[in-house]
C-alpha cells in the first residue's frame, strides 16, 4: 500500500483520473465533484485509482463518500494510520 | 490523462460475446477518439475492432464511426475489468455486499440530474450550462411511489421538466416476499433465461428497448427489456404490473429499470436484472449473493429512485428524442449532508 498524505498529493492522484485535469484547479477542498461537473466515468476512475492506492476494494459506504478532494484525502489518510 | 490501456487483444475477445445493434436501430456516430476514451483503449485498438468486424460506417472526415451501445458492450464483455462499463457495474452493485439491513433502512440522498452533453461517458458539463445546443428534458422523481419522500427541491408537478434538477430525497426500502404462483412463474421464466444465457444481458439501444419483444427474441436484454417483458407477462396473467424506471443511486446515478406488481393491494418490486447478476455473479467483480437475489423478488431497496414514467420510458431527451447512453454521465448522487 502506498499511503498518500498531503492534500497536494491527493489532488494529483485525482487529476490523473480526470478527462479535463484543469477542472480540479477550480475546485476547493470541499467542493462537490458531481456539482462541479465531474462525470460518472471520471468518478469510476477516481474510485479505481483509490482501490489501487489502498490495495483493497472500497466498501459501499466508502464509495458513497467519494464526493470531494477532502473526502478522498480523509479516506486515504485514515488508511495510512 | 494517464490511463493504462486494455491488453491489445482483449477488446477483440468481446466481439463474440454480445450481439451488435441491428442496423436499423444502430446510430453510427461515435468516432475513434471518443471510443478510445470510453474503453480506456488506444485508438489503434479501436481501429482493430472495425477491421475485425465491429459494425461501423466510414466517414470521409472522421474515419470509422461506431454505435455507442456496441462500444459499451465491447467494454462490458472484454474481460479486462478496467473499462468504464465493467467498473460501473462493479461499483454500483457493491451495495449488494453490504449488510442486509442497509438495503432497506431510510436513507437521504442528494440527487443532481444534469445530463452530459459530451460523448464518451466523460466530462459532464457544469450544471446550468447553456450552450445553445439541443433542448434537454428530463423525467422527475415519482413522489407518489411508495418509500419516496421529497425533502427539498422541485416542484415536480409535471412528469417532464426542461434542463435538469437537484433534489434531496428520502428513500425507504422494505423487505417483502411474493406469494402468488403466477408471479413466481413469470419471474422464473425471465430470470432463468438470463441465468442460462439463453438471453444475453447486455446494453440495448433505446429504439430496441421500445420493441422489447423483438429484443428478447433476438436473445438480448437489459434492465428495461427484461422489466417490460416481465410486466407484460404479469399483466397477461391477470395481475396489475408496471415497468418502472429511475436511478440506481450510489457512486453516481445510473439509469435502471425494474418491475412493480401489486399483490394483495401492496406494491412489490421485482428486479430481474439485479437478481440475475446476484445469482450468477460476474467476472467483472460482482460477487454472487443468493440472499440479495432473493430480496430482488418483492423487496424495495433504499437506493432505487423511481421517476414518473408509464412504462419505463427514457429518462432524458435531447430535442424530444431519447438521449444517447452517454448523457447519463451527468447524473450525480450522494448521501445527503447533515449539519
């Protein structure tokens, strides 16, 4: 497992899943992905990237929580400790 | 964007595992670059699909043009576990592996329906974007359905509204069983045909969904086809039944259809496709779950939001015509935030 700890690293990880990575530059940590226009295909890739990062499948409740940069960071941060 | 691509021959393996859209209903309008994005493949791999027999038209300006539903089936059947259709099914069905009580307990959702204007399952545009292209019409939540309660948003007085919407909705599931042998018989006929692979569960183009008997006879079905067929069989047996359509809420909102039957004055949900997937499992990562499959026969889940339809009609229209499959990329769902 590769633990990602900084918010910048999390943003980089999310960017790699986006069709238009510049979109993320306009998002604050708490802005909602779906409301910002991130589509289902991109959410799927974010989830897959996280599973690869964590080395395990995400549970249903964890998938439901993938709504913002800070939420992703919390998920990875929690895993890193 | 950095993505790993599918193995060079993986996509080709899909071609024998599904049935391409009949020519009279296919829409050959997706170019190679868009197809490559949707399949996480290299353009060369997509071009190879055309050479190996995936139906297409050759446009002098854009090269080969494919039917988007065919491409989704390539993604669903290629077996890499990495394409958007495979991953979408895997993630959306993960709730089936959650504790049983979590399928039914009241749950509050924030739902945003802002259909994508961009092909490829990517890049839904910002809500409210008005680019002067086609007029978008969407179906609204059915607030008269059992277990559906509007918390904010609306009003949803008419079945269709222009542009999109955002709403907070409480969905309450319920655990129920089915008694009537006529329902058992119709249910078994549909689910067993899918489980025995006599009918292939695959993406079906919307025009063929509208002719669900033809689709079934061709040996293909998706949730809309299976639910409409089941509703027909139940009505023919003398029962009150309706094909329903709405959103499966989860990581995102996904177009889904099921069947509603009335038994002893009680509305009961029948979900043949969920039952099929949970019965046989899926090489794409959906676990077998006999318990969940059984719950699909009568119970109502807390993450299926029914919309106002008469018989599972399309949820989104562009200029009055059913929107392409990829429009659904702009449907968002999440548990409601509480203060």
